[in-house]
C-alpha cells in the first residue's frame, strides 16, 4: 500500500483536527497540527514581551525555538523548548493573537520548512490553512473543510462547555469570523482552497460522515 500525504485545510473550527486525527489513526499515519506550531510561537512571543507586529523579531525568536509535537495515548501534546504547552496554547490570549503572528513572512517561511521536514517521513495527515497551497503542493490528497460560521461557533461553544470553560456564543462567532478574515486577507500564503482540493461542507454532517468521505478519497489514491 502506498504511503501518501494528506493535506486538510479550511477556516477556524471547521473540524479539521478532529477529522485529521481520526483519518491518521485509521491509516496509522502521523498527524501534524500546524496550527499548534503557530500557536506555540505566539505563546512564546507574548511571554517574551515581543511586539507581535515585528516580523523580524518574531523570526529571530522562532529561529531559536524548538517546537515538538508528541503523539501520546490520549491525543497529541505540544512541547515548546521542552515544556508541555498543550493547554496554554488553546487559551483566548493565544487564539486571539495567533493570526497576527502568522501573517509575517519571516514566521511562515520558517514554519513551512519545519512542516515539510516533518512530512518527509512518509504517510502523513497535516492540517492547517496553507498545506495544500504552499506547504505540501504535491500532496496526493487535498481536502478543504468548511462549515457555516454559525455552526462552527456552536460546535466550539459546546466543546468549551464540555471542558468546563466559560464560553459566549456571540463572542465566539465574532472571534472566529475575525480570525478567518485575517487568515484569508494576509499576503503570504493566505487561507484559500487549492485548485485541486476536494471541498467538503461539514455544516450538516457528523464527524463520522466527514471521516468516511475523506477515507473514500484516500482509498482511491493508495
Ligand atoms: O488550526 P488553528 O485554529 O489552531 O490555527 C491557529 C491559527 O494559526 C490560524 O488561525 C492561523 O492564523 C494560523 N495558521 C496558519 N497556517 C497554518 C495553520 C495555522 O496561518 N498552516
């Protein structure tokens, strides 16, 4: 059986990581959450008091930063310079600043090289915003996952409540829309469907249906 690269892109909270993890598990592929990498450098920049508009300073910081994704039994953990930041990088302060960090060319170029190295090891499912368009332009399968902003905010809200986090639906809707806008409007590798990507609108689909749809496309390619 052929080992392929699977790129999964789309707007915030469209279910990319949930679907990507399940597909990777079914295939025994590695799963790479590129959003976690951008979140990690954002967290470090905030902690270090770096001006998030200063792309050069962010690039210098990233150059001396180690970001490691570790696959554990209960999901993936993210280590920043050896410290587990899995929970910290999901907090609002990071979520609401990550798009401002991710727009800098200095940051994107460094991240792209890291991600290409991680993907060179064989069967891989990588999720993000620019995987099919920029990081893995030759991926055998490209998926573009989307869903209405209302539905995405609702899913994230339910997730938050399950975890016992405070959550406000209207606020979430605004934050998700703002992040999408920044990700689509940036100059360097913006969020955009690759020409050869298969679009899946998950608004009225269950996660199982999304995984089945992706797996159907995988089967045609391996
Ligand atoms: O996927 P997640 O929501 O964790 O991504 C957080 C942010 O990281 C995105 O909103 C985007 O600004 C940035 N990102 C990116 N390119 C990627 C993955 C994430 O610019 N490949």
